[in-house]
C-alpha cells in the first residue's frame, strides 16, 4: 500500500468505518455547516492531518468534542519502532518541553510493554507538562490496561499538616482520595505516622496492628478502595490530644467521621458521652494542689507568708 490522500466527510451523523492506512498518508476532513472540531488524543487538529512516517502507533482514533457521536479509527499497516524512538528523542533534544513528543515516546514504550522506559518518560512528561496533560492520555490508558501503577509524580498528592487540632479531638478529615494517590504528612518537632487497623482503634488510640508510614508518605492501595483510612501519631499521648485523621477512599459512600460516631454512641446509650479527662492518660496527678479551692489557696498563701517573715527576721538577728 502506497502513501495516499483520504478525503472524509466530517460532520454530525457521518458513519465512518475503520480502514487501513500507511505512514506518510494524508487525511482531509471535509466539514459541513455544523463545523465539528477534530481531535487526536485530545489535541485539536486542523482540517487535514498527515500520518508521520515514523509513527509509533498501531492505530489512531479521531474524535470531536463538539459532535459527540463522531469518531474515526484508522489502522497503521507498518511501524518502525526504532526509527520512531530516534525521531522523538531527537525532537526532545531540540525542544525538551515538547509535550507531544514526550507523550508519543511514552506511548511508544508502553505499546511495547516496556513500562520501565515508559514509566521514566511518563514521569518526565508529568513534571514538564503537568499531571493532566492530554498528550499522555493514551499512555495512561495503556498503563491502566496492563495494571501498571503510574509514577508518583503523575498522581494527586494530598498534603496533611500533621499537628494538633484546635478541637483537641482529631484533625478535620476529607474524602475523594483515589487509589494510587499519595497522602503526605508534613510536620515539625517529634512526631510519626501510623496507619491504624480500624476507625475504632483510631478512636481509642489503640495501636495494636497499626503500621508505621515510612517517611510520612502513604500511597493508597487497591484494597483501601471503598472504605476509610485512619492515621494517628504514636509519640507520647499525641493521639489522645487529637493528632489523628480519617479519610474516605474511592467509592466510599458513607459520611461518618468521629463527630457522627460519637453522636450515634450517645443516641444508643441514651445519654451524653462523658468528656475526656484533660490530663493525658499516664500522667501522674498531683497529690495536693494549693490552687484547687479558695480555702486551700488561702492556707497556702498563709504558709508562704510565715516562711517569708521568718527569713526576714533571721537577717536582723
């Protein structure tokens, strides 16, 4: 099959069938009055498109954002992967920020199941062009189809200010966290982070079965989906002081966090839950405090005056 020119009717309702094409051929899209736009991997094209001679893909899919039912797939009959790789690497030497070349090169590696090179290139693409750049959309699909996890630089990072809450109970939680996204805890001072075995154990600051989160970074796993995660600090009694947080993952449909859990406990018990003693567990209570009452305060002041007066008298004896 030699290089050819293909003219297509590109309008709402056009029934376009998949066909084969060789690199170097040209597609000309004839638009009617509805003026449907033309997109390839999310990138808008003009009314014509020439298939690159070193294209790394086995097929191309053209769509329209203004005419939703319009779609065309063309199959590439021959591909030279070595030439394609050289072509895009040379393009990046001339223009390192070329998002299109980065995207195509990532897809080239992924299409050959080379996810080591593909992962490295995807990481560069996300760093230079942004995590959601359309140039990497097809590559992301290939990663997902093969069950390959995207590089950390290509997923959302949830920042948690790991400190003590104003309410003294727990930090404000959140939901909407997706599988493979990262939760990062940042702090100053002496703290750590543990993934708690359950919400109940986090509520009770029971660290049995808890797992320490290395470097304060946790990547959400498949098995976390549809549930809640709870984290707490194990240093001293930081957890009792409220250094803990909960968050909903993926398809989690509930809305219960600790506030609502306490309300449910109160309703079931038929009475208010007692306030937690302000003195952290394990802290020794003073056996006597002169400031506990007015009488004891007066007695303490009296003792202090007697001692002070005796000291002054000794100076003049």
